[in-house]
C-alpha cells in the first residue's frame, strides 16, 4: 500500500518534470513554484518528526533568498556559490536560534518560531539600505550556473526539478537511516529515547539545521526565479502554509508533505488575483483536518475501506471458533 | 488489488487537481485583450476600481460602435483585470499571469512599487504598459514601452506656485507618505521643489501601507508645528485615517495631495468638517464641464454610482485607443511610436505624451491639470494648470 | 523626545493596551485550560468589529447593545467551534492548531466577498477630544479604558466567585482530577472558548470606531496578543492584564520615537529572549 503511494507520487512528479515545459511559460512558472513548496514542506519534516512544532520555516527561506540575491546582484557571483552561501547562512542562523530554543517544548517552541519569523521579516523590512525594505528587492539576476546563464524559464524549471530531486533524495535517505529512526523516536517519546542514551538536544538541533539548509536552498532558487523579493512574503502567514502542507498531506509518510504541497499550491493558483484564492485553500485545509486527520495520503486507504464495507460477503470467513 | 485502486484514485485526483489548468478555449480572432492589474480591494481600492471601470466603459462604448478599426478589420476590445490588493508580490504574480497565461500585449498597472517590481519582465516580454504609478525611473529611456498615463510630481508640483501666491501665510511643510518606491520618489521631488520655492520642510515621515494607527508618527510630525501636511502618494483609506487622527491630536492646518485622492472617501472616514480646505489634484466634483457631465451620466448608468476618480483614470484607455487608431497596427512598438506623437482628447482637454527634457524620453502624459479645494465636503475646482514642461 | 510627547504617547498607549488586554485574556484563558493557542482569535476580533458595523452603523442600534450582541454571537460561535473543531480532533495539539489556522484563513478570506472589497469605517460613538494634563486624546479612545476595565473585572469575578469559574480553575490545575470531581470538562472547555471569543469580539467592537474595518484587521492584534501572553505568562490572567498595559505603553512610546516597525521588532526580540530565559513570563506557571 505504502509502496504504491510512493510509486504514484514519484510517477506524477516525473511526469510533471518532463511534460510541463511543453505547456508554456505560465505553467512552467506555476509548477516551478510547486517544486519550491515541495522542498520547503519536505525539509520541515525532520523537525516535525522530532516533535518540534516549527512555524517559522519561511524565515530561513528568507535568509537564503536575500543572501543569494544580494551576492549575485552586487558581486556577480555564480549561482552555485550564492546558493551554497544562502543555504549555509540560513543554517547558521537556524543553529543560533535553535540551540537555545531546544530546551523548550511544544507550544513554547512554536511561539519562539513565530516570534522569530516576524523578527526576520521585520529586519528585512527595516534594513532598507540593504534590502530596500518594503519596496522590495528587484533586479536580481537570473541563475548563472557553472558559467551558463539560465535565460529561459524552462531551463530554470529544470534547475528547480534538479534541486528538488537532490533535496528529496537526501531527506529520504536521512529519514530511512538510523538517524531518521532516532528522530522519530524522539518525536514519539523523548524521555524514553533519552533513557536509552540518545542525546536529544543534538539530534533535534541536527533535524532543525537540515531543515534550515534546504529552506535556504529553496529561498535562493526562488530569488533568482521570481527575481523580486518582498519581506511580507516571508512572514508568519506564509510560514504557517508550510506547516499546513505537512499536515494536509499527511504526517505519517515521507511523501505526505510532497502531496500536501502539490495539492494546495495547485489549488490556489487558478484563483490568483480573485477573492476565492485563499477561500478554497482554507476550506481544503479544514476539510482535510476534520475528516482526514492522517492527511491526504490516507485517502486511498479510506476509500478502499469504504469499498470493503460495501462488500456484503466477506471473501474469507472470520476466524470464529 | 487494493494498490491498483489506490493508484487509480491518486491518478484521478491528480487529473482533477490539474484540470483548472486546461488551456483556455481559443478566443475569437478579432479581439484585442488589454490587461489591468490594479488594487480592487483594500485601502487603495478607491483608485483601482475606477481605473478598471473607466477602461471598461471606454472599451464598451467603442465596441458598441463596431469596435476599433485597423485597416479593413474591426476589433473588439476586452479588459482582463486582476486585483493585486497593492501587495507587490500579488502585483508581480498577476502581471505574470496576464503576460504568460492570458497572452496580453498591452497592460495598465496601478501602483508605483508594483510597476517597479515588474519593470524587467515587462521590458523583456516587450509588453506595452500604460501605468498609473509614481516611481523613480519609471519614465526613462530604459523603459521605451512604458507610457505614464497620469501627471506625476514633476508636473503637479506646479500647484505649489499657486499656493505660494494665494496663501503666503503657509510656510512650514511636513510630508507623510508610504514607505516604498512610490512614497520615496514622490517626496523627493516634492520636497526639493517646495524648498526651492522657499518653504521649510520641517518633517519627512513614511508609513507602512498596512498601518492604521498613525498616532506615533503624527505626534512626531506635529511636534514640529507644520502649517500644512502633504500626504502625496498615500491612498484614500490611509489619508482618511491620517486626517482623522491628526485632528484628534489638535492639528488645525491644511492637508494637500497633489497626486490624486478621492476626497469623498476621505471625508467619509475623517468626517466632513475635518477635511475642510484640503487641496487635491485630479479629483473634481464641482463644477464639471459639459464633457465630463456626459461622462458622469454614462459612468453612473453603467456602474450604478458615480466616481470622480474615473475622470483622470480613463487616460490609459483614451491614450491606447488613440494610438492604435493612429498606428493602424497591433504591434506594440508601432503603437508606442504613435503614442509619442499622437494628440488626443481626454476628459480635461487635449493631451499628448512628452517631457523629453525632464525624463530623457517623451513618455509622460501632459494636459491641463485640475486642482481642487474641499469645501463643505465637496471638491471644488480652483485652477487648471498647464504642465511645466513639454 | 520631550516630556509632553512622552506623556501623550503614554496615555495613548494605555488606551490601546486596554484593547490588547481583552485579546490577551481570551488567549491566555484558553491556553491555561486546554494548552492551545487560538490562532482564530484575530478573525473573531474582526467579526466583532463587523457586527458593530452592521448592527450599530448600518442598523442604527445603540452602540452598547451592539457590543453586547457581538459578544453573545461570537461567544456562541466559540462554543460551536469547541464542539465541532476542538472536540472531534483527538490527535492533540498540532492538528488543533492547524485546524484553527484553517478556520482563521477561511474567515479572513471569506470576509472579502461577504463584506465587500472596500475598507469600511464606523463613525465615532463619542465625539470630540479632551485635553488631559496637556495631552490631547479623543473621547472615543478614552472610553475604551473604562469599558475594558468593566469586562476585566467581570471576568475576574466570574473566575474567582462562581462555580463555573471554579470549575475552570480546577481544569487548569489538573484536568483529570477535576473530571473525577464531577466537572464536565467538555462543557467547561466550551465555556472557555465562548468567553475567549466574546472578549476578542469586544476588543474588535471597541476598536471599530477608531480605525478601519477590513477582513485582515485581526492579524496584528493577534500577534500583539501573543507577545502579551508570553510576557505575562501563558495561562495567567493578571499576567495578561499587566502585560497588556506594559506592551501598550512601551509600544506607543517606542513607536513614537523610532517608528512602528522597529517597535514591533524590538518587542519580538524581547519575547524571544524571555522565552529562552524565563518562559514563565511575569506570572506564569512553567
């Protein structure tokens, strides 16, 4: 069952990756953003697995985005360097915030992340000489990768696909490794894990840092793709979106955030610029939380169960005495 | 067996999720689609709504007469409008949608910071833009296809000469504008101009567009005892709150907005008595020349209520239609060339694009600009000024 | 910054602080009892203001009647939310937070088609300005203080002098023990939701004649309320009151001196520090 879900998701992603460029610039743009959201949602998962409710992920996207954008714009550095710089700085910032915040549990940790994401947004808004504040940073160059400037939208799209593939691969391997197992054990019962000798603090910090790194990657790509950065885009509400992608998609499986990010990103795009954009988004959120608490990935299972209920004759008799 | 079913379901969901993206059905051949990205909600909606409505009205009237003739063919004009809520990211997204998805080649965008943000995509895709926006470097040789369709601070500051002559007791000026490109450039131009005229600029403050509590910034301004506060580039919703709160704090001086503001909206928010004596450009309720009275009747008939902002915000549509007629072509470059030379009628008189000596390129609209003073809640025309440069 | 300016911003700050207190009280009550942060509080604030718009301004009803109506309507809504959203989600804190987030996003987004695209305004209930100790302040803003005070005192009396209030305090201390004592935890939780929502609605209703109304108006007050309940201590009512006053004061003074966004930034940085080194805040229980 789970294998099937993973295969389907991979198939859909592969199809999208290959076929979307044929649909024209508009669709390329939309799907590139979907891939960015996938990276963001998937990178939040390690923290969530550890039981840390992080509502501030977009802050690290913001750091990665502005770092990469400013380095490319003012120093003409190539994308591979600015991407790395953005991701690393995002990780460093994450470590600075994460280290003292680790001791906090549950809601207190969440509140710190909420406060922090607003702090980053406000710094970007106030530090006008650097970021041009709420006027936004424009004139960000297109990605200059390994000497080639990616001029066309399709080439940038393929870059997004490649980055997503790398990110998902790394995150997948981490989740399936012993490290990932340790993370989940911390999330389920951290005291128990600690009694077995697990250094909870170090592991939580690592999960947090991994997340920040990939958020920085997503941010750096975003900066060179949209080529315009605006601080309110990285605020509290956007950060909650990333959390929602995880919950609506499903907390129980690695592909959950992928499904959630894809579904919700695609849902709002046709309505962009109208009042209904957010309405459908929020209705989808509400319905999923209320009726599919496990997320969208449990939907096929639930539907199959419904079918099972309908079958009046059971294929095998119940093992009654 | 179960996996097969789940595969089918997921496939179905994917298709369902992607179906809204089916490419639009092929439109009729003879349609000219004109894109509008403007704030249709929020504090700047008093600008955006008449912007969209005026454009649609002019196009509808033309369509009723058979459409726009290019050669032997007649074209129907259609407006594709999106709300950007004066949020720059939405502005970028909606313009991207207009250009990439809806395939429009001519647009009109409202909002200085929005227009700055889309400068590069617009130039790269060679889209003709007739914005209503204040932004530094908007009208410049690097934006050859951008024609600003509304008087900017370099033109409207001429009104301060009139103030100096008629109200010499006003000496101390304070400014309060949005904290972005629009506000920064507007104040830069206005402050420099009034200082040259001999006024003292005692305070220059900026506010975030989402601000509703202006008390802190007003306290700072009022501590400098200004005679007049300029709220250039601020939207009606914010200006209303500013005036209301300033009066609460005891300010008795005048307000001035040489951009454009719907003073009826402002009076609604601040209270009629509080807006008495406010000066504004581009908004006149009384007296209206015959030509505008006719426009008023047509506008009210179509939209159910009158909006005087539509008088000036009809400029993009008038300019576009006149230029296409002159160029006899749908090519953006040819229409742009026509725009630089065409003389056309707007609701205030004859208009043309010029300003080459000031901007480096003649892409700024010029016509006799109306200025009003609010008396008893009504904006009364006090003078129409010729533009200071040609 | 002159003394006169300081005094002026201080008095204005106390007035605004009273509104924030009302928001924070509901939040802290709900946290104390159910350990959830109600992200929907901002939307409720907004709805309270719109009730005033339609019932007082458009409908012509007396202001205080409209205020009470707003509180009753949204209190009922709160009870409904507890029953239909909070109770069915047995998954714990995170799904509840996400559900409340979804609710708030929906209410704010639906506000545009329902209430219209343009910002709305409610004329002042009390006209005029007064000169207090050399400070000019509108009567409208002054009136907030006594009304908020009445509500706060009312809440205090309810919590400390009634049986239901005792039940709430019992649940806050130990849910299971309270249930064993015969307290119907579900109903009392619902009541907490109702009271929290009613207070948020009152805050919005009091603010309506002062600023403007739009569907997103509750976002900033919500963030300020977060700051207050951390400052005062999550779950502490006296903390919410004191925290609200402090934030109102300091925010106003700092905003006058440096600007609104730097003031916001400083308050967030401050509470990060607080959370890291003294999470219990002023009065909270850790």
